[in-house]
C-alpha cells in the first residue's frame, strides 16, 4: 500500500499553506493532492499558486494530483474548473460529475474523488470507462461495501481509502461559519481563517458533536483506521489517505509508515497517534456502525 496526503480541507493564510507543504517535502507520502475542494471564496492561493506549489512537490519525487471543488455554483467556478482540467501538467481528482464530464470529453485520465459517492460496481465501471484510473471510497462506506466494490472493480482501477481525518459529512450552498456570526455567505469576512481546524460544536452536555468548516460539515472526532490496518491490507486497498491538519501531520505520516511496515501493532500505532486526534478517534462507519464509535478490530 501507498500513502497519500489528501487535499487541504481548511482555510489557512497563504504563507501557512506554503510553509505546511514545505515542511512535508521529505515526508514519506507517495501522492499529494492539492487545490481548493470546499469553497470557491477561499482565495488565499490562486490557481497559479496551487500549480507552483504542485511543481515544488513534484520536484521531490511525489505524484501530484490537482483536486476540484465539490460544489460548482457559478460560471466563475466552471471557468476555474475548466482551467484546472486543462492544466496540462498534473492529473486531476474529480469531486463532482461536471468535472468527470469535462475530463472524459478531453480523454484525460483522472481520480474519482470520495464525494462522487461510489456505492456500486456499475458506478465504478462507468467511471473507469470515462477515464478513471483510481477511485476513493466514500468515507461513510463500510468494509462490507468495500469488499463488494473490490469484487466488481474493473481491472487496472486502483482503490484509495481515507484512513485519517475528520469526516466530511455534508456540503451545502449555505455557509454555516458565516451564519454563526450573522453574516451572509457573499460577505462572510472570510471567518474560516479564524478557525484553522474548523469551528467545533458541542452538545448541551459539553460533548464534541460536529465541526463547521464553511459550507462543509465535518465530524468532531477524527476518523482513524490504524487499528483496522490488517483488514485494509487484506482488502487489497492500494492507497491510504491522510487528511492534512494544522498540527501533527508529519508525525501521523510517520506512524502510518511504521504501522504499515509492521514496526508498530495496530493498537500501539493508534495509541501513538492519540495526541493528534482532537476530540478522540472514531471508525464506526468502517464497521457498519454509527460513525462516532470507536470499535476494536
């Protein structure tokens, strides 16, 4: 199995983003996904900045993939998508079907992102016929669903699974972070910049509940499949994805590498990762249970 670093979900200042990826130039990940996937109003990095960053990461020997927005809401979003599809240098991760159509029409190979919601073999076959070379399992899918999809997976199509990161539970045309401050989405004052790991919500009892990340709603707990690594290996998964976070990303990559090499047991690897699991770990969806649960393998 190989390790990938997924696209950045949060809105950070430009210099923080540049410093973050510079710090991971020598990190033992095989693939790096770059680009804005959540909100088109996030303009700290423009298209040319992302492409420059992609060139820098590619120069370290890593495969670089440019990720598309999950929601296309305007003509300007569509123009940005077309420019991304036509970048001519890097493969693209399609996160909505408009991107799939453009890539298929251009006869370009692509990665089918997790928000395409692949839950059956027919969809996998359609995406492979459209040019997909890799697909990413929806994070709410269970290991049983994965097993069925793997059995019907077209030959040559690679499989990737989110193994660490807050779960993206929903996307909306409304911005919930802006609403929290009584602001309209189009005049949000870029409040997401104030929350480098999202705006955490708690229940009345004080328990971690959800994380608001602009138009994206995430889990409070961090999805982590270190304890399920043997099952992932047995499922013939090709790539494991780690989602970036402000602190501990390099350490988590190292822990995953050691666990994959057999230097750490699954439980000891999860224990080692605990300091960087804000509000605790969960893996319920993988086991077909409520997502916020943590179930021993």
